[in-house]
């Protein structure tokens, strides 16, 4: 579910034209559930050490230096960019596998053309979603695959730096900075959050010309259960194709626009993370205002997921860390 949503359908003017999905009515809450077909994943696909992948390159890790951006007041908010997590050929294969996972008999999963790309809906809570094309305009595939999620996340953690930064979130001030809250379930700030895995729910997104996602902050998803608290704290964006601004050969792609834009709180200043095949952007859910910039030309493909954490209760005296 999203926070800081500015619901444009409550205003008198629509900012963007509606997408054509006649089988789902805009502005009408619908109860949704998602199933994925079994997909045969090749054993070597997305292996930790790529074999027979001629376009693979070494993964690199870059913490986002907010002081070097137009929004230096975001200092302390955690955000990171990893390059070459997937090769371009692996990105293309991943899209094909995702398309094969879609049960086309599902009205909320299939597209208006009967294909695997359905409309990207907005989560409004309680198992309900809504089509709001003036706020979010893109197509989506939801693929629940622990196997693929684990392989991608293993690659992300294989590069030096990321695990150290986000494996454990502890200390009252740091927890408050990352989660937006200093106390959880009466722990008086003594708890800590330990990374478990990347969420197996992979949301593949296709933005055609005119596609966009208006500014918002992501909200955590809490896993159901009566035991320990397990919830998401970080967003993961995986870019699956190049745009002209990042491609080694600009003529090799048609994509213009579609960056993930990070905003100041008043939305007057921005920093763009451009689309590049295999690039991964990781940032905390809390207080990172961002959008999917409008695609001016071509088609953007990306994947959205989250990082799951478990709350581990601390001992007396840890609250002051």
C-alpha cells in the first residue's frame, strides 16, 4: 500500500488521459488475488557466478551521496545504486519467464488484449485495489517466485557494501530514521530489524509512451502471522532495459524518459535515476518521495520488489545506542 498518495480523481481536472482497460472500471475498488503458473527456471539462470553469459559485467555498488544531489536534506536516508546485477540478455529472458507465469483466465492479471500484461492497479488496503489511470498508468505482471527473488538478491548481496549497510537496522535513532518510528510494539526502542530476504512477489512493470507513476512514498508490507513481526523496510527497483541517456549506443534503444525521480518534499527539486539494463536501485520506504517519470518514447521495463526484515527484541540498555 502507498502512503502520501495525492488522489487526483478527487480533483476537478484529470491530469493524464485514461488507459484503455475496458474489463476493469476506473475508480472502482475490486478485490484482487494473484496466482502464478509454474515456470521452468533454468538452473544456471541468474546463478551467482554467471556462466555462458557473454554480456555479463562485474557488479558495482554506489551509496547515493545526497549531498551531491539537488536534495541534500535527504542525508541519512538510505539509498543505493548497484550496476550490472543482471546482464541485458538476462533481463530479456527474465521478462519472457514472467510473461509465462501469468494465468490468462484471471481478469485482473490479463491485459485488455488478452495477453499477460494487465493494468497496474493501486493498493488501497484490505485486499482491494483500484484502477486510477490519472495517478498511475502502466501495465503489470505479478509473479510470486521465491527462487528468482533469491537468486537476484544473492547477486545484490555478493558485492561488497550492501550487506554491511542494510543487514541489521538497530539503535533507536537509526531505526527511527529508516522506519519512521522509534518504537515498535512497546519495545521502547530496544528492538532491531534483521534482514531476511527479498520479497518473492516480483511486480514487473511495462510503461509505454505516456506511462508514468505520480509522486508517492512506499509503505511497508507486513507478512501475515501471529509470531514475530516480519515486514518490508526497503524498496528494490530493477531496471530491465536501457534508455537513450544510459545506452552505450543510443541508437540501440527507443526509450526516452521513465527515470525514477527522487524529490524534495515540495517536489520542486529532483534527482533522476535513469533506466539501465541490470541496474538496481534500493532505498528505504520511509520518507523517500519518488515517482516514475513519464515515458516520452519507447517502452520501459522494470521490476519492483521489497526487502523483508524480522523484528528481533533487544535487551535492556540497548535503547540508548
